[in-house]
């Protein structure tokens, strides 16, 4: 379906407010609801699933070291409106519609992490084997940053996120506020997803791969999904009117599969100031940024001197296709006041983990396989989700993971509980290659290219218990590129008595 670009203004997701207090902490109540959403001027309203009925969900804006409680409740129908493959892990003997929320990038306790088998159905009538409680607790201990929350239910994450279950979660602190970065209306969130629409305006998601073999089940999972339409903050190819001054953009790639190469149509450089885990030490001047699913980037674009000009945010990987354009900036607003913002030469301190603290180095392969139907299945170390945990670090221990990509595709690897640093990258011949700009920040998701080996270092804290690590191409995560991550208490007897 061909839709006219840049006819709808960019919406800004609303900020959610607490409903009250719970155990002397702010309490938020979030309901997952089926509703109708207007993606484009020329589309009828589309059936979606949204947190509090919004796509994307409302934005949390919280303060560092001020914990909150959130009650996530499922008020969705019992049948999914997208094609559910019941042959893959988690889907064969479980309810068709199940949800669980993961606050991506948060060092949450196991009971609040959104484990894929901690799912629950409507009104908590049925729950998964890892379900522990209805009200989640978030400590908000991390540096000021942009996290995001999304569905994480085993075997249907790709469908639930595509249906609309995703939103942003900002943590603020005094150090960030002390900087002269663009603030208020000059700080703009951009949640980018690709979609495909049927002629009636409904969301399309494939029920089978292209050219399916006769023995495939129906519906059948697909190895990837690339939509033919780009949405930003829930609008198709929107525009934003801006002043000729600096703006800060908090950008999230919330797409299922697509990796973007973000750049400006006038090729003007912009500044990368932050990544998944918050601000960099210093700004990095760039002309483009490769951003894979689940990665966040914090950038400053200066529109000064561009009065009357249109600037397109582009995807350099898709320059010849309609999806090569993402949104339009129209520099048509008058400067409302002098631009007092600036880019400091020093943004913030990032703690480095000394290499002499490393207790273990793990070499972990990313490899192709096939399932019983002959379908492509992506795995870690040739192990499936249900195989026993092999990544079992001790609480407070430091490890280096060598992620060795033996496949021809890109894989954004996400490790729950921790932020990590990227040490280095090597090509398939073992040659050191240049780091990506985002490699200089704190990360929770790292892009690993075809044939590449990426080494990351991390300290497993502050909680022990059951977590996961996985590829964040959601079709890969659902089949079967996700593994258990078990953090072992360093003092098991004490841990047991505390429980």
C-alpha cells in the first residue's frame, strides 16, 4: 500500500504519571489493551495492542535512585490477531495470548526482569513457570539514560512488539541536568519501527516464509521481517517543524529485524552523545550511525543556518528504496529565544573494568541450524532454549564474552541485567577492525556483523538468579536464539537464608 510521505506531524508520546503510592514508593498502573490507532492521514484506524491503549506506550520519566513499582496487567483478547506459530518454543502448549514486560537495560531483580517464561494471561488467570509476582520493582540505580520497555513472552515476542507493545523509559539525574544540552521541547524522542499495512489498513505480518515448502506448518515463523513502511512515534513518515537551533534526539530502533544507518539528507555531521547505558565521556562527531534493533542512540543535531530548508532523516542502507526515508525535519519555525545550549567537551564519567579483574573468558558462537521442518534456526553454540544453562557467572564476577558470528547476517546481542563495554572487533580473518561510534559507550545490546567477532566485558551485579541473553532480531529470539543466563550467588548458604 503506497502512502504519501510527510503529511502527518510527529506525535510526542505522553508522560505517564503514578496512580499513587505503594510501600512508600510511586506506583504506576499500566494496562495492555486492544485498541484502534491512526498511523496515517489516509489510513483507517488500525487494530493494535498498546500499553494503556497507546502506540507507542506512554513514556516513563523517573529520577535516579528513586525506585518505583509498576503493575503490568493484561486486558487483551484470548485470540491473537497476528499469525501464531504453535510449533516453536513456548507456543505449543501455552495459551495463545500471553505477555510479560521486560524493562530493557535495567538491572532488575529476577522477579521484575520480565523473564520470557514469567508470562501471564488476561487478569493473571494463567501464568508461566517463572512468574513470581504481579507488581514489578525498579530500582532506577543506573546512570541517566533512555531504557525501553517491551513485551518478552516466550515464542511470541515478535508478534506482541509488532502489535504495539513497546515504550520509552527515561532515567534522569543531576549530573545530566547540569549540562547545557537541549532540554524541554528541544529534546525529542524518536521510536522507529517498520510496518506493512494491508489495503484495509490492518497490520500485515507474514503467516509463512516466501516460497514455503509443503511440509511447513501453518502459520509458520519467518526468519526475518522487513516492513515496507517506516513509522516514528506511531506515525508513518512524519514531519517535525523545528527552529534553526540545536535539538537533542533520543532515538530507539524498536523494529523487529531492520538495522538502520541513520544519516541526514544534507550529509551534515551530527553529534553522538550517548548510547544504551547513558552519556559518552565525550561527544563524537559522525555523519552516519548503524543502529540495530533494541539499540538506543542519543544525538544532537544543529539546524542553525538552515532556515527554510527541509532535512530528511535517512536510512543509508535503503537509499534506493522508499524505506530509505524515515522522517522530515522542516526548519520553518522562528527562533523563539537565543540558543543557549551547547555541546560540552566532557559529558560524564564511565567506569572502566580493569582487565586483571576478569575471572572467565567465554567463546560463544552464533550459528545457523535447521529445525525438524527444515526451517532456518539461529542458535548460540548449537544449543536451543531448553538446553541446560551453560552461561553461569558468579555474582559480582567479571567476564569477557567473545561473540563469534559464523552466520551471514547481523545479530544485535542483548544481555539482561548488565551494561557492558565493547573491547574490540575482529573480522573473519582475525584482523582488528575499527570500532563503531557506539562502541565507546556503555551498552546492553551490541551489533555483531557477518563473520565478525566482538569482545565485550561486564560485571554481573547486583542480583543473582535466572536471566536470559539473546539476539534482538525478534524472529531469531523466538526461534531459538535465546539462552538462559544463571547468575550464581557467591555465598549460596547466605543467599538461601535471605530467600
